C-alpha cells in the first residue's frame, strides 16, 4: 500500500472538522447534537482517506 500526502484542501477540511470537535468538547459550541468525539474522529477519517486515496 502506497501512501500519498493529502491535498491542501483535504488537510484544511479535516483541520476545520477537528477544531469544531474541540470547540464542542469545550462547550464553546454547545448546540451540536453530535458528540465531540465523533466529530474529531470524522476529521481524522477525512485526513486518513486523503492519505490513502490518490488524487483526493
């Protein structure tokens, strides 16, 4: 399996998702119905897919 660097846009999307998850965990954004853990996991999955798939 060959890994590739994620594109800049994929990295920024995953970073924004992770930051939103952290803000939910700190109760700065309290109105989201999803757990902060799952938001951060989603950001990590986006980043992992960006590394595993070519041209993403």
